[in-house]
C-alpha cells in the first residue's frame, strides 16, 4: 500500500483492542514507564537514550530489555553488547554529530547498532530495507554516513544501489561466516573488542545467533 492510500478498513474493533490489552497486561506497567522515559526526553535534555540504557543496566541489570522470537536479553547484557559496538565505531572514527547508516530488516542487531551509535552522540540513519537501486542510493547519499552497517539479508539490496564500493567508504557487515567482498565483519571486530576488554559477557554480533539470549519466553 502506497503512502497516502486509505486502507479498506481503517477501524479497529473494541474486541480486538481488548484482546491486545489482555496480552500486554503483565508487562504493560514496565513498558509504559520505559516509553514515558523516552517520550519525555526533550532536545535540550541532559539525558539521551544511551544514558537511559546505561542507567537501567545499573539499576535493573537482570530485568528483561528485549524479547525477540522467543529469545530474551536483559539490560546488562544488551548494554554491554551496545558498548562494544560503540567501541568499534569509535575506533573507525565515528564522532559526535556523525551519521551511521543502518540497513537492516527488523532484528536485535539493528537495536544494538542504534544504541551504540547514540552512545557516541552520532546520528542513526535508518535506511529502508525495501528500497533498491537509485532510490536506495539517494537515501544513502542523503544521510552521508561516516560508516554504513548492513545486515546479511540486505547486502543484495545495497549492491543494487552501489555495485562497486566507493573508495574510502567504511562498510560493516552483520552475519555469520565470512563477510562479503567489500565489507568488514562487524562480528569479528566486536570479537576483537571482547578480547581486549574482557569476556565477562559473551558478545557475538550475529542476527542468526544473537548474543546472550536467555532462552525461550515463559
């Protein structure tokens, strides 16, 4: 459906709302508090999303932060994951105000990369994984990323926009195995950070094998 198109049925019945509310009821208070913390942030706020994540990792290290396809991460583990990605980006020259391009389908890796980016005061440029060719090329050129991070499922999309990697461009790939030609492996870079800062929390960056998943939801 194109932007601006009106859906055939744009009404949501009260019964559907009620069912959704019942499913969310056990976690609603916690989710609401977290949402309010983010929503109340103002442009001149002294806090950022990265700082709020740090704070929650200290206050509630073992509480659930992310649930995805039956897997779960607590605040502490997710924060360590984001911090290590941030160290990789910082080592590649990402600074406050820079743009980091992110081309992913929905996955935990995307959230970790967003958190890592904002921890450096950089801007997370979210690219549309459904775009191809000149449209995607225009989107990338619009945000002028210092670094571009691409999920394995989106490599082919990027290659329709940039058949040849531009000289000097920094492209990171997120996946399992060997990085495609022209890409640096972000999982390998994170592993190097782990070896240098310690391995108190396992931190492998891979959509197919997410770090510190706590197992199936109850």
